[in-house]
C-alpha cells in the first residue's frame, strides 16, 4: 500500500538563490506538485501523436489557477 502524498508547500520567492542550482527548490516543488496532482486526479493522461501517454491538465483545472 502506497502512502498518500501530501500537497507540497510552495517555496517563498527568496528560497531560490538564483544561482542555477540543479535541482532548484522550484524544480523540486513543481515535481512534487505534479505527483500530488496526479494522485488527486487533477491531471489527466492524454495521448500524444505517437500514442504514448502524457499527463496534462484539463481546461477546467487550469481555470482554478487564474
């Protein structure tokens, strides 16, 4: 049984040093946010031209962020 992923906490703007770190705090945050959204069903799998699955947000979900 997998444990539930908690919604990640958004870093403050000054948490990033601007030094080009790899990974940056923003990279880590957005990767964790993608995993959480997938778990919560916010992201929907879509087919690419090659037939592979790709995860994208639906139009309804993007309006929540505006």
